[in-house]
C-alpha cells in the first residue's frame, strides 16, 4: 500500500519534500519534549516513511506532453468564404 505517490507533481520541488520530512520529525521531537512517547513514535514513523518515499525511492518521471493532433490531408476542408459586406454608415 502506497500512502505517498512520489510521482505527483507537488513533490517535484526539493523544498516541499524537505519541509514534509522536517515537519514530521519536528513534531516527533515536540512530542518527546512534551512527554508523550506514543505520538512521538507515530510522527517519527511518518517522518521515516516520508523520507523513504520522497528521497530514497524518489525517481521523478519527465513530464509527458500530449501529442498535438493534426488533421489528415483527407479531412481538411476549405473554409467557406465570407461574402457578407461591411455595413456602411448612413447619414442621418
């Protein structure tokens, strides 16, 4: 089961990945100082998992541009010419 998709465009920037890992480990330190080891272990595990997914196994895929669709030579039609004349301004 994959909780973090490392190919998501939001994780392409390095500072985003560093911030996610730092917040998780920072929260673990906060919980240790606060004396709650259960939440410290949970947030440290989240930090370790995010480090593993966002740095250790991170392999960004190049962006794939959608191919441009060009009409075939058989499908091309000549545009109809517009024959309407411009309206002239009539004096009052």
